[in-house]
C-alpha cells in the first residue's frame, strides 16, 4: 500500500497508526477498539451533522451553498 503513496500520505498513515497503537496500549484488554474508515463524503458528513443522518440536510447545504469550503474539506482527507 505504501508503495503507491507519496511522502505526505505515508506520514498521515503513520500518524494514524501511532494514534491507534497508543489507544490500544492504554486500554489493553479492558476495552475493545473498533476502527472506522469511510469515504471522504461519509467522514465529512459525520463531522458536519455530528453523526449519522437520514437526510444529511446540513451536509447538502454545505455542498451546494459553500462549494469552496466543501472542496477544502474533502481535499484534506
């Protein structure tokens, strides 16, 4: 996987890997760690809506009314 990534992408993966390792080490066997990975739209909509939504009104408003912010948000994933 890293073979196709640039330096920035590798650093981002390593940052996340280290964070997950720290959380897992902290909780050890006391708590299971469940990972979540989603497409940029899914992650952005969770940030905007504060969780899942049936209609994603706030996400759609941002997509259509503030396209610059929407692009900046997605481009940073």
